[in-house]
């Protein structure tokens, strides 16, 4: 069984440009994990998708996702 990291996010965002860059990075991570979940349907990958979605929502409150 895979181990899931604690749901925390540490960022050093100093301006709007840093925030946009971090959102894009987190979107890429989310899409990578979600794509893998759609292929594998593994429960531990689903948990990682939820974690990435949560982290992305912290950066961009308008982002919502349910799996």
C-alpha cells in the first residue's frame, strides 16, 4: 500500500507572478496524477489526486474537483 504525504503546502510566493507560476506547476502535477489514476484506477493514486486537488484549491480557491 502506498504512503500518502501529509496534506500540507509550503510556498514562498512574493508576488502575483510567483502565484501564477505555482498554480501552473500544481495544475501540471494534478493532471499527471489524474491521468495516471484514469489509467490505473488504483485507490492510492485516487488519494494522491485528491491531495493534489486540495493543494491546487489552496492556491486557487475557484478550482474545484470531485472524484
